[in-house]
C-alpha cells in the first residue's frame, strides 16, 4: 500500500495554500499523484448536443 502523504481536500486552492504555508511539499504531492492508479479506462464517453435558441432582446 502506498504511503498516503495527503488526505485533506482535493481543492487546488486549498492544496496551493498548504504548499505556500509549508504544510505540504510540492515534491511530496507530485510523488503522491504519480502513485495513484490510472482509472481512465473506467470513464464513460458523454456526448452533449447544445442547441442555440434565439432569445428576444429586452
């Protein structure tokens, strides 16, 4: 089992603040992210068709 170096929020703003405050090292985060498994094969393709509707000018 990989050593878990970060178990907080995955919000990039919070991670950025933790790096700036010295609570988390960038290289530790990089190592952790590289240790995560590739699960891209589990993704489903989603097709979205957007229709433009004319709106009256107010």
